[in-house]
C-alpha cells in the first residue's frame, strides 16, 4: 500500500465516520424533538400545576384558620366547663350544708 492509497483509505474511513455521526445525530434529533402539540400540553400541565399549588395554598390557609378557630372555641368551652363544674361543686356543698342544718334543726325540736 503506497502513500496515495493510504490517504484515499483514510479519507474514505473519515467520510464514513462523518456520515455515520451525522446520521446518528439526525436519528436522535428525530426521536427526541418536541412537537408544538407537546409544547402546548406541557404549557397546560404547567398551568394546571400552578392552579393546583394555589388551591393547595388556599386549603392550607383555610385549615390553619379553621384550626385556630376550633382551638379558640375549645379553650372557651373548657373554661365554661370549669366554671360550670365549680358552680356545681359550690351548689352541692351548699346543699350538703342545708341538709345538715335541716337535720340539726329537726333533732333539736
């Protein structure tokens, strides 16, 4: 093999390598390109995701407000229960004292 044949052989190999690389690039581009329909779908999905996040944030705020309201209501109800229990205890104590007084007055008469 002389110098000219070697040069032609290397040129052919380089051209084939270039052609294979170009073809592989074209195939990859063809299979991975995004169509306008897909871009529209991605935009719709992004919008739906944004709306879902806003709805979630609103739900979190509502839940926090509701929880705060219920906690305040629970605190108020517990305070009322304590007051009612104290009133009941005082009424029982007073009823016991009245019973004892009535029994003493019956024994004395």
